[in-house]
């Protein structure tokens, strides 16, 4: 079901091959952050509430949060540089 939804949205699914553990490192870090900093702390009354909070977290994560791995810069600033 999940992969079908991605395909319908023309999203290419990337699956790690052997010895490619670092391929999804950034996504794994983001998902961990989302889970620990938002989802586990939230009490959502509906899927819509969860979706809105997820969108808010993506904006915060990329535009406002300083990242140690980026020498304490924001991803949006690194991307634009």
C-alpha cells in the first residue's frame, strides 16, 4: 500500500543494496528526529493533525534547526550556498 502510494505520486523508491548502509543515513536521522522530537510527544486527534504537525516539523528541521553535521548551520542555508 505504501509503495503503491509513492509510485502513484511519481516518487522513485530507493532500496539499499548490499554495503550501501549510508544511502539513507540522512533520511534515517530525520525520521529519528521526527519521532523523538515530535511524534512521540504529540497527542493527535486525527490523521490531519498528524500530517499538519509533520509538515511543520519538516519546515522547522530544514529552515530553523541548526545541525551539528552541517557545522551548526541550517540545511536551507547550506542548500542555497
